[in-house]
């Protein structure tokens, strides 16, 4: 077997089944294993006590870092979930669960392996989900025979750390998304007048006039531009309560409900579309794109009249105040079948500010919506990064490692040319480089050991702070403080290897040597071993994913504490708060 190959171990070779049972109620906190939430206190999960804490004898003792298998089947866990106790404390689990304690394996690595579907096949071949529709059946002896991919402990640690960092990033962006949604919900309540009032509680400074009441029929003009998607080469889109106007998915593909192929409506840029049946739920969409799309002919399409800001209008239409009005004016004998057709919508009275204030409010909510969209766009699923199908490769097999050089500073003709020449001090937090602080001439290049590096090269500082990286957007060269990575076109994606910067840095700091200063050599970089996807396509998808994450991170750096600061600012200088 090659030293690069992974071994395969049985679970019972790297873990022991826990048979230690609770005695004399030594441990009083029962845990549960949720597919979505992991190991949590049973009280927190069910929001109440469901077992008699005075009778927990016979339950398995679960210690910190123990793994628990829950045989309960769900959509997200078709053979039941396996999770690790990360609570930092001991508890107990029902004997219905399988508890095991590891040895000679990295727990992070194993934890993320169980987040994949790689072990599901073994379960389906050796177990049974037919006895009870909600529970998977497998003997504990057979369960512990499960094969586990087993690289070296060092490699396990690196894989575990890699996915743990990714998990933290995803959590960060999910939290930022929820914070922005919360802020938007708060501002929707405060920046539009409550029904029966003429001014909102919070408004931008510089605006003091009372808002005017108008009927929505004066605000909107109904449109009815029917199209045939097949003949007119126009995309079919859906309308949902959650996401508004959105590309059609299998879930919302209901073309069969539209009998006539011409019975689709065009939604042009700037148009608003709503579902009369679900208007009371906020099923409204705005076409903010530069292209037209088609929707079901059942929907109502309309455009705001001159003097009304489209984004303001779109935001107000989904506000709590607007939804309250729809419920008041909706027609239909049954509550679940109440509709708001355009003739009904047109008679609804609403309060509006002047156009300048509309534009200010519309721009504010557009910014919030853009932030939410950015956060939502690139959520990661672990199955998409199937590291257990990767292979170990040396960096020198995938790229050329190129050093740099410095022309003589005493020869003026070598300098102030048009060739970019980078020094380590220039490599900061930026991702891409397209212009250096100093430049050299063609003569200077030829009279030094510097080499032209192509677009897509990942600059890697090899001294004076090992491990700083950036990607070249324009050809250039470096001084001797670099061991730059020039990816082989069909073997290594630039952004993918850039995402491994921390790993590159740790390696360089570990193997670097030198009496005056620590430096990593080109020979050492060539020998670096990396876990790699077996295809360029997967590399590129990972690179694209992290590229979007990096853009989000950059955005958050610019907007540090944006949500909190916006709220504080809104209550102090930016907004005037109504006091009477």
C-alpha cells in the first residue's frame, strides 16, 4: 500500500461502545440527539421535561466528546444522525441510543465524516428501516462493524480543522443574515406609519411634513402583457411568500395549472407582481432586474405611477401595515380563500410621503435586502465538499514554484519601467494584485533572477512574515522574498489553492529554517503534501464558493458592526424619533 493511501478501520477498532449506566442518579441531565441541532439538553429540545429525572438509572452515561447514534429517521437523517457531545459536560441518554467513545482518531475528523452520507450505504446494507417507519433498526454489534476511512492522524487533524473553520464561517454568515433580517423587521414596523397615523415613529432627518392618504388605485396602474414563453424566449419565474419573485424550481413548477400556453404575464423591469390569493400573506415581488420574466397569468402585474419610488412601494406592500389592510379589504366568504384582486386593491387607502422621502426609505431597504441576499446566496452543504473522495498530492505535481530576484538598485536603467515588481511588505489583506509600488524595466528583469509570473499566480511570501498570499490579476514579478505558486492549467485552480493559505502558512512556518531569519525554500514548497479533489471541476466549485465568502467577509470588514451601529445611528443622528 502506498504511503499516500488511506487505510480502512472498523468502528470497533477506533471506538468502544459505552455500556456504563447511570447509578443512584449520579447524573441528572438527560440529553437528546437532534439531526439539526446535535447533542442538546432534552429540556432545551422539548422545552419541558419529558422523563422523570428521579428515575434515570439505567440510562447510558454520556461524557464530553462521546458520540451518539440516534436511530430515529428524518428527512435530513435517513438512517438516523450521529453527533458528538460538544456540551462540555456529562449527561445521560436513553438505552435506545448507541453511545461510543473514540480512541486513536481525531474527533473533529470523525465528526465531519458523520456529516457526510458516506456511511449510509453500510447502514442500509446491514440494517432495516421497515419494522418501524420512524426508526432504523441495526444491532449494536453490526453497527460497530462500520468501516471508517482512516488517513494518518496528522491528516485527520488537518481535515477536521479545515471543516471546523468552514463551519464557523457558515455560522457567522447565517448569524449576520438573521441579524439583518431582524433589523429589517424592526424598521418595517417603525418607518411606516401605523394605520390611522400620518407620520412614522422613525424617519430620516430633514423630513418633517405629514404623509398624505391616497387610494392605491392612484398609486398603481395594472398591466396585462400576455406572452408565450416558448415563442417569446422569456424565462418562467415563480412568486413565493418567502422569496418574492424567484426562478422557478421543481417545488413551484405549476405550469400544468395554466392550460393556455399564452396565458402567462410579462413582468418587466420595475414591475410589481402579486398573488391575489396569498396577498394577505405578503406574496409580492418586484422585478429589480434588467430583463423581463414571465409568471402565471393568474397573478396581478402592475407598475407604480410617476412620482412613486418603486423600491419604496415594493417594501411597503410587504409591511405589517399593508398586510393588515389587505386582510381588512380582502373578499371571499371563506378565510382561506380570501383574495385581493386589483379592483379591491385600488380602493385601499394608504399613507405616503413625498417622493424624496420615498426614495430615501426605498434605498435604505434595498441596501438591507442586498445584504440579506449576499448572505443567503452561498450557504454551504458538506456533501458538496466530499473530502473523503480526495487524494493526497504534492504541490510540485500541481504547480511550478517560482522564486524572485532584485535588480541592482545602483543601476537607474533597471528601475521605473512598466513591469510590476512586488515586495512582501505589499502583500496585505487584499485578495488580488494588479499594480506594484515599484516597477522594473525589461533590462532590470533580464539582469536579475526575477521571472515574469502569469495571471492567476498565487504569490506566497517565504520570508519577512511567511505565508502572506495574493493572486495576480496582471503579469508581474517579485523579489526574492517569495516562493510563488504558478498553477498547472489542468491540475490546480488558483482560487482553490488561495483558499488553502492558512495551511500553506502553517507548513512554511513548520519547515522554514535559517540563522538570520526563517525562510522556506522552493524545494520545501514543492514537497508539501495536500489533500486534493480528484477533479478540476470540484476545485473550481470550491474556489468559487470561497471567492463569494471572501467577498462577504470583505463586505463585513467594511460594515463592521453594521447592524448594531445602524440601529444606534437610526435612533440618534440619522433619524428623528417621534416623541409625541
